[in-house]
């Protein structure tokens, strides 16, 4: 009887936690939404951030939905601030154009922002163009290989340090990355696999290689000037995981390959 009873108790505890929602105090609200609105920095083309349904025009995405929910719990208006690339979101942080954003954690980015615990984890890999004879990751770093990356994205940061022979072809956003391949200016795309699944539909015959060259973690970022709001932000992320909000948002947006971070 002991084991089933323990499982039942655990289920009740989890169910109770899932229904709990922290409420911000005035200090947290002022720190996270200093203008009276929650300005959420988002970049297009990535279901982990924001994508738009071509038929209905509806926006969805993990960051989009979490930002909207955070604004609701803060009791302020949700104001999405859309950028063409993650690099543009990072540049805008210096001009204080957004209050929170969701992007990959790396050592360079912690200089200007603080991160919550990760919300999702995903693999980085390669998508090769139609007709490519490359069959493994080991074949990517060779002379003449041109790999398209989003400028200042995680793949750009990591591969700039590790590649010895292949050439990186930087583009200002995901749409431009696809165009580099279509125009014959690049042989492959490096990004996380959620993005690669999204882009593969735009490049007939393209395929994603098995394996990974890194694992990345996405978290909510807030400016260091808003540090007083971090305790509430951390509680919000923990509750969003427990309540299934992150998993549901990822499924709605079609974020294949993303796993909710423990």
C-alpha cells in the first residue's frame, strides 16, 4: 500500500502546485514593467519565439505566449516588440527597447542581462541543401564548405570558435539564411533543430543531419537594471513549467525538438 499511497500524495501535491500563481508586489511590477506595459522582445521565424500563421495571421510561439501570460500576472498590458533576428533583439537591449526577452544563454550575453532558469533545451545541428553528399557532422568542417548562420546567433558564436576549415556565411535573420542557400551562396545551415525543422519546409530536398554539435538552453532574460524583478520572474518560470504552459505553447507553435528544461 505504501508505494501507491506515496504516488497518490505526490499527484495531489503536484496538482496543488500547478494551480498556484504567485502575485507580484509593487517593486517587482515596477522593475519588470517600468513603462506600465510589459514590452516583450521577440524575433520572427522561430517557434520558440514567435511565428505567424499564414492563413489566419495568428501569432504563436513559446516566448510570445509566456510573455503574454507574464503580462497578465503582472496586471499590465502585453506589448510584443518584434525584430527580424535574435541579433536585433540583443542590439535593442542596449537601447532599453524591451523589458523581457527569451533567447539562448551563453557567456557573452550574461554581460548585459540576467537569466532565469532555462525554459527549454534543444540540440544544434545542420541542415544540408538538396543534392549534398554530406552524410555526417564530421564532414562539415572542410575546405570549401559554406555554412549559413544567423548573425550573432548561438550557432554563429559556437562555430566561430570551433570551425577550422569551413566558412561561415552570416545573415541578418532566418529569412536571409534561407535565401543564402537558395541563391547558392551557402551549402548548409547551422542552427538549433527546432529552427531547422521550420526552415526545411522552405528548401525542397533539404535534410537535417543526425547528431548534434552542441546543446543550447533558452531562458527568459531581463536587463540587469531590473534585478529587483528577478525573484518574481524565477517563480513565474517555475510555475509555467509545473502548469504545463511551456509544453503546451511549444506544441501549438510546432517547436519540434524542444524539450522543457528540468
